[in-house]
C-alpha cells in the first residue's frame, strides 16, 4: 500500500507521459467532455457561447472570411468555431481526437448544409494536400503539447498554410503560471463521476515545474477492476518564449492579443493569443 501511494505522488519529468488518447477516446469521459463543450454558460472544454460568438465575429472580420476562405481548426471539438465560420461561407476542415465530438459536429453540419470536412484523428498525425488561408488552435490546446510535439505542429502548420496564410492560437500566460500552486487531494467519485460510470476514488496531484514553466495535473483513478493515470500537462508562455518557438519553425509573430476575440494585449491577463505568418 505504501509503495502504491508513493507511486501516486511521484513527480514525473515534464511531458514524460502522454495520455491524451485515454482522455479523449474513453467512451465515458468523452461523453462527459462533450457535455462540458455544449454547456453554453461555462468555460470548461469550450468557452461560453457569448465569447465564442464574439470570437467568431472577430476572426471573420480580422481575416476577411468569406466564400472560398479555407480554414483548418485543429482540436475542433464539436465544431463550435467550425460551424460559425462555415456559416460565413468558409470551407472548413476540423480535426479532433474525440469520435463523439466529431460525430456531433458532423450532424450539425449535415443539418445546416455547411461546407465542413471533419476528420476523426489525432491532429499530430493529420496530413492533407489541402492548403489553408487560416489555421486555428483554440482553447490553449498548444499548451498541452510537449516541446517536441509543438515543434511538430508548427512545422505542420508551415507546410499546410498558403504563402499568405496565418495561424491563430492562444496560450496560458506567465500570470496564470504564477497563480498555480502545488496541491494533492483525494475524493470519492472525483469531479462528480467524470472519470467513470462505476464507483471510483480519484487522487489529484497538481505539480509545478518552476524552471520549465510547466504544470501537471496528475489524475489517478482507482476502480474495483482497474487503476489508471491521466497526465494533463500545461506549458505556460511569455510572449518572448512563444515567439522563440515560432521563429525557430519559420514564422514571425504579427500581433499579440489578450484572447482570440481580439482584445488588446495585456500582460496581466491569464491567457494571450498570437497571429503568426510565414517568414
């Protein structure tokens, strides 16, 4: 028992384990994630609907979205952004890990007759001959990737963009990192049954890596028949550290914002967004 508890509280190396597939493809947890996506009043899996509508309006205006505009939405979820942009005549490709979210998005697109191609795939493995005017990665998905994976994504974006194309993505700021603290908690049916339809015990270790500017939320879920661990890594950025990664992959940062709705950049905000283009 002692060794088992020691293992639960072990601090892995930053990004040592990658368990996104366990989170997004498990039948029960993917259903819970979709419910959070579709809850229009909260900022959980997706942001609240008022923000999304404002963000889509800004993106459409900022990037002159209209008939013939080709957009790729990496981590599209149930298509909340893809749907809004396709309603403005854009040709959208959405890529997501969750079969359940992709199916919901496809159903909405079919009902509305929208020009959206949805791909059920890990976006790290996605490839296409299509070239895009705009690539978006929203809800700080970029922060969940390791340095190697981030380089892989930016290299992919560089290939998939048209010469005049742009990338829009958001990340967590150093202000947010400074607000995080280490903790450990234990709870029966932690997160109100989010992890399983069966009874379980959830252990949550929040670990902070000062040098790397990384936080890990480590979830150990103990059921009668199995024990599993889910690692939710988050990288935090300063404008300078994010720009360095973009520049090394062949991009230049064009503009900084406080969010993907075009709010003026404020270093005290917990997130910020960038527009980047090929050098």
